[in-house]
C-alpha cells in the first residue's frame, strides 16, 4: 500500500472514530476471517499468554537526584502487554523502567513510575486504565505513555472503535494536565511463526491502524511514535535476539530498542530535549505535513514522531513529522529504588 492510499484509509478510519462510524476497514472484511484463523493458530504455536509473569517495576528511579522540595516527575504506563513488559524477568528490563531511568538521567530529577497497563488489553480497556491513572487528583502524571493496538487487530476490533477509545483516553489525560505519548500499533507481520497470507495481511492491518491512531492522538493534543518498523526489520532480522522466549513478546533487548525510540519524544513532551532538536531538520526529511500524510509516513518508519503543529487549514489539520536521534542514556540495567514513589 502506498503512502497516499494509507493516508486516505487512515483519514476514513479516524473520521469514522470521530463521528461514530463503524465497519472493519482493515485489509477488507473478507480477509479478516483468514487473519483471525491464522492468528489464533499462530498464537497457540508461539504460546502467547503461557508466561503471564510481568515484573513489578513501579517505584522511584533516579533517587540520587532527589532535592528537598523538588517533587519527582510522574510517569504512567498504559496499554497492553508491551507497555507492561510481559516477556522479561526483571523489573529493570521493562519499558517503563527503561523510560523512567532515561528521563531521570536526562532531567537529573527522580521519576516515579506507575503501571496500569494490562497484558491482553485492547483499546476499550483504556477508559478503565485512565480512571486508575487519574484516581488521585493531587498526583496527576506529568507524562503518560500508551502502547496499544496489537490485540485490537488480533481480536478483530473495528478500527474506528479502536481509535475512538484511544482518542478518548488521550483527551481525558490531556484535559487532566498530563502529556501523552502513544507508541502506535506494532507490525504483527514480523511474528516469527506467522505464515502467509497472514504475514502480509497482519502487516497491512497493523500499519493502517497505526496511521489512524496517529491522527486520533494528534487531534487530541498527544504525540505518537511509530513502533511498526521497530518490530519490523530489526525484529525480523534478529528474531532470536529481539523476541522473548515465547517468540511473541519482545525480549529485554527488544524492549530496550523500543524504549530508545520512545524516550526522545517523552523528553521532548516534558521540555527536556535540546532546543535545536525541536526545529525540523530537512536533512532528516523532517517537516510540516497534513496530519494524514504524516501519519502514513510514520507508520512505515520506526521511531518517527508526529505531533500537532499548525491550526486546521483548508487541507485539514497539520502536523510536524520528526525523526529524532535515539540516545542510550545508561549502560547498566535500571532498578527501582526501594523508596516509594512520591
């Protein structure tokens, strides 16, 4: 699918989500039956869900930066097993821990991590998760990271419904005062045991949903980072290294790869990234585009950020597309402090 056609599909899905439309829209209704049957077979073969353990990573990171009277930043992870860190064995290997320690190192300020993500969750669980994240009005997160979408595809949730739930979650979090970064739907066509025609269908459906998610998120004031190609060429080329023991969830190295892609956008949302990095760089093919075109491009390239940039014009909303440089901020594996998160 070309970028222009993906942009048109993404616009239709996002418009349906905004105005109450329905329909499947991903890869075509006839293909979905094949997609579901093949994915259920693949999930049995990879043992998805057979290792439900998720390390408890919540706590305070960067405690050595604590300054009396200066509260810790608050980071909350929402979404599915990818956000929770299913597939690894130690707290410091989860994406939440990696992001919390990275933000702490860059901000030189402690970061309190809270995880409300649930393995197996679809986007319709986000409303409940947001309620948990905002349960204490005096402790609204400074930044929320949402990773969701894969289960929506495998469970045949209509993409308009999926995007509607995600956009509503972003709107609630932004209204409460939290910054929001969404890691969009990963490329399910890279799961090692998956065969054709599922591989092609899953890739197409995943990227269509990722592009539509981007439109919905940006329109509500959030930012997105494409995870599609992170679970594409790198994972496909190194499946034993980047997938976990069940060949479905990422390994520690896979989560580190994803976290390094999301970290710059999280820091930018918090105002921590260098000012010169906020200007679009033509050499990196960054710039202002209609939001649907930016969403379609981002869905095909790992680590690409999309954020609202200009007021709506004759061609609709505009966005800034950025390809931020990834930075590894720590060499040792982070672990939470025993001190409770503030």
